[in-house]
C-alpha cells in the first residue's frame, strides 16, 4: 500500500463528491447512453457465459416462433396452388336439344363479346360422343344407342383474375340465357378451398397468439430464475447506489437478446422449410405448365420476426423483473 | 456531517437494537463505533446507509434528514456514501477492475474517466497489478482492499465500514485501518464499526462506545490511551 504523499491527485480521487454529481447531471444523454450500453453488454456477456442454457432457451423460443411461421408459409402455398388451379376453372353450358348449330354459334359469339370471359369453345354433339367413346367402358354402350342424345355444349373459361363473386355472377348470367339447359361450375371446389383457407388462417393467428404467450412465459421464467440466482449481486448493486431501474435494465436487455436470437433462428427455420418445399413444389409445378412457384415468406416478415420476438422478450422480462426484483431487494 | 438525535431502532419481534442514541460526527472526522456483539454497531451503520429506518428519532447527513429520503432518493444518497463490509460483498464473477468500477458506472461517469479513477483507487490500495484478476484469486485482505477501493472510487463524502478487519490478521488489520485514516486526512468523514479494542486504541481516533443500543462513552481522540 502507499502513503498519501505519493498521490498528489488523491484529493480528487477521495473527496469532492459534489463535482461528480454535477458531472453526471451535466451529461444526462451521454450518461443514459452509457448506462444502456453497459447494461446491454453486461447482459450479453452473462448469456454467453452459460452458452448451453442460453442456447436451449433460444431454441425453445425459436421453435415456438417457427411453428406459426411455418403454418403461415404452408397456407400461403396452398393458396397459391388454389390460385393456379383456379386459372383452369371452366364453366360448362349444356344447351337444350332443340338448339340448332346456327343458334349455338350466335350464342358463342355473344359470349365472346363479354369482358369477363377469356375463351369460348363449342362442342358439337358428335364431338361429345367421340370424347365419350374414348373413355374406357363407354364405347360398347354407345353402339347400342340409335341416335346421339348429347346436346351442344359450350365451355367458357372466365378471365383470369376474376374473384369468386365475379365468377358466380357470370354463372348466374349464363343460366339465365335463352336455350341453356344446364350450367356446371367447376369452381365450387375453389369456394370450399377458400373457406378452408379462412379457417386455416384463423387457426394460424390463434396459434401465433398462444405461442407468443409461450415465448413471454419462457423469457419470464428464465429472467425469474436469473434474478433469483443473482439476489446477492442485486443487493450489492443497491448498496453501492444503483437504482431499481439500473438493476433491472440488464434483465430487460437479456429478454431482448433472447427474443432477437430466437426470432432470427425462427426465421432461419422458416427459410429451411421453404428450401425443403422447393423441390416437391417444382415437381408439382411441371404438372401445371410451370405456373406454380414455391411461395416464400416475404422479406419484411422474416425481418420483422426477430424484432417482434425482441419486443416479446422485453415484455416478458419487464413483467417478471418488476415483481421479482421487488422480492429480491 | 452526521447527527443522531434521540434515535431508537426496534426490530420486528421487539428487539431494541438502538435506544435514544444521540451523537454527532463533524465533517472530515474519523470515529470508531465499538461495543460488544449486539451492541448496535451494525444497526447504526445500516441506519446511515438507509438499509434500515429508525423507529424513533432523527438522523441527518450533511444537514439532510434521512427520514425525508423516499425510496427513490435512497440510491442517490448511497452514492454519497462509501460502504465497506466485513464480508467484502464483491461480485465474484467480475474482475477487480469491474468491481471497483461499479459505483462509477452507476454514477454515469464517462468510460475514460472511469478507467482513470478506478486505477487511481486501485493504486491507492496497492492492487493496481490485480485489476484483471477475479476476486476469488485474491487473499482475504486483498479482497477487503478491493472493497475499500470500490467504496472510495466515487469520491464519497462519508465512508462507513462495518467490522472491516474482522477476518484479517493483526498486521493486515493495522494496514487497513491506516488506509481509512489516510482518507480522513484528505477530508473524508470516516465511521468504522469494530470490536477490536487494541486496534482502535492503536489508531488514536475518537471512539463511540455502545452497550445494548445505548451510548455509554464518547471518547475524544486525544483521550484514547
């Protein structure tokens, strides 16, 4: 140890408390920034000091976040598939047997003039009979017929981009036309699919809320255990003048770190699912003339996941630390 | 600096640790508080650090009544006081430097200034060479000196120590007490609770003697034999 005479500057080191207080008051923004920087770094060091525990917590949270993301991705792809299949949605008009070829041509011309119809193709009774004859098991039965019972048929392909309501309106119009016996809309399945997708979307939303709660609980419990194991340190900090906010801040940052890391990992898992889906979707795409592409999560969603998770982590840490620190101090 | 006016402290359960205690410590003075175990020495220091509140009476520090300090004001008050404990209360997972730095971080001191002052404090207690070590690698006496460096680094106007030499050998105890005396010489008010009478006599400072929470003697420095 040394004697006072060896320290010409010892007075500023040991006395003059007032200038110190003035200095910290004079630079509140810098002081605030330094406090936050210190807390963020301290909490990060703390997480890194127990990598296995941190990794497990992050992995659990990431899986909880990745589940709704993955379902969202799958639903998006089913929706896309529905859109592609919807492009082949045809409406078949079966005309009354009394309709002549000229009347059918007139009707077809009228239909081609409509803005909501892409293509119109007329099938004569003979063409219908030929198609039936090609189908297995029908050829023998058709020979037994004296004459062709099939009517003229018109196949209408609605304009791409029409929604379900527009198509329904078109079908109603077609049913009301003169000479039309029966109209069959192959788009009914699409309405069912849309309804199912609606249920799926709602289920994903509910799942996302529940799993967000799970993330809150995981962070909250981790912070609770952390605070409980550091009650001695908290006591020391308070004895040397730390405010409750100062003591609490590293735990809030811990929540943010947990959220950020798990959010980033969840986004990574979702991207892996995308990659896993790419190959079968490409195969499926060939069946539909390459119209089907794998639906990837938008970049903004992938970017938002870590941020939302960080917010959840902060919230979980905030809720628990307020209560736990009151107990610890 | 410090004024106790008819201060009593009764804990839950009825034990009266301090009774009608009145005394005054002038700015820049060093005083020992002594007495047998349970005399109320630690309670007195706890009241000063607002770890406990008095049941009756008034305590003032630099003219400020401690009873008027609310929960939000406690951290600010504690930043004006350096506290040294018998069990050091160091953070064992942080380096010596990080331990000493804590009050400055809390006080919002800039990093460069922090580094300068931590090193000055460590140099003062003779531990500059150990700044990167963890406290667990140091001896008990060295750990106590780290605790002292932490207590003085934020330039407190008051330094209080509760049995700071309780676990130390006599030679080391003298060194630690001499260190406190040095702080007093540069204007810091120092109040040390100790039951080590031979050591207290050797220091020749004012001695406040407690017995069952009551002041039984207040011996001026020049009267200490």
